[in-house]
C-alpha cells in the first residue's frame, strides 16, 4: 500500500491511487486570482475564538511540524465566514520547500512564496505561514468522523504578520517561539523513522488544484 508523502514515487500526483477523494471536485490548495474573486456583501468575517492553553504538544509527524490541540470540548473554535456552526481547532502545521521561492501550497495570482510568506515584498522574519485545521463539532463527534465528510473540516491558510493578527491567534503563536525557527531550520528536520537512512524534509507542499467550477468569494 502506498505510504503517502511528497517524493516522486508517493507525492501528490499519486495520492488518488490510494485515496480517491484526492481526485475530487473540491481540492485545495488553489491559485487565488484576486481579480476573479467575487465580492459577497453577505459573507460575514471569520471569527476565531482561541484559548492558547488548549495547545498540547509540538511534534514532527514525518510530513510537517505541527501543534496538536485539546479538542475534547469547545475551548478553541472557529465560526463565521462560509461556515455553519462551530468548528473546533485540532492542529496547526507548516509547509515549506527546498528554496525560498517555493514552499507555499496556495498561490496568489500565480505567485508562490516560501512557506506562504511573500518573499521579496515583505520582511520574512515578520511573517509566518499557518494551516489551521478545524473540524465540525456541531455535526460530528470526533475529528476522524468529521474528516470523512464533505463538510467536516475547515482549514485556514493564513498569511500571518506577527503583531497584526487576531490577538487570540497571536497568543498561540507566541507560545511557539521556542520552535518558530527560520524556514532553513525546518529543512533540517527528518522525514524518516528511527533505523531508516536519514532524509531531510525539504518539500512538503501540494501544488494548486483546479477549481472545477468553484467560485472564490471575498468580503
């Protein structure tokens, strides 16, 4: 059975061979074309309500650096935007590439960035990329159950400037200062298990996927 990853033999182009959902009509990431995003005055803002004490553990799961959260109750939740109901915070993780001109999963007007921080335009040390994973706790009882459903997960891809972000999210990221090293440090992490030949995690991003008729909205 294919063990999914980001190498040539098990990377994103092969995921559909084992996980048919990876070839579905609602895939991410995407190339966000700003001129084509439709303004929707009825779309409310996203409303995160995060408790930084719900952060449990920081780990290398072989695919990324991630932070796991206590999601046994609504300590940290996301509401608003296109979401109906409450989504509990489950995990924060990072994506990066082998060089500073790649690494982001989403693109903006065809432009890719190092870990989704706009290189060349901004002070990279002030910007961090987060994928913030939530699950629909109003309809489902566990993350695993929700992950199997079309409306089960909500993932925010955040272009985050430290100091100007939502104050609750900033409290969480401030707690991660011990591991928020430069992207070069991320590239030194291993994606291999104990006893295997050491291999660094140099690439862990999926390329943009086709919209397949979807409409990108903005508020």
